[in-house]
């Protein structure tokens, strides 16, 4: 968990996406996430977290529905949503948290 603390404590907005490779909706989000990462460039980060490999973290953050998306900035969760999202919405949200 200490690495997670370091990860979310950055000045850049960080989009965390909790997914499972077996879940079709989660898998369909991958191209969207690539678009978001490309649009944000070095102004934000997108990190996918497999719930199967990160069970404790998923439980600690009470991830129940996949995909679950969260935006962190300076160690604080500033946005959270479950379910499929489109690239434009995510890019707009991320840009709201760029300095």
C-alpha cells in the first residue's frame, strides 16, 4: 500500500481504472483509456489496476462494480464513478484537475 500512497500523491491528476480481464465491459474500456492517456500526454496519468492481482487494494477502496474509475490528485480522491465512460468525458474530467 505504501507504493499506492506514493502513486496517488502526485501533482498530476491520476486516473485509476479498476478492471478484470474476464469482464467484457472492463476490456472494452482499454482503447478509451489509451485515447485518454494520449490526450493528456504528460499532464496526467492513466493506470489500470487488475482487481484479481490487487485484491487487497480493491477491497480497501470498496471496488464492487467493474470497471470503477477514480481520479486522484495530491493524495485525495476527487472523482469516482463505476461503469463504462467515454474518452471525451474522462479527458474533460482530467483536464479539470490540471494546474
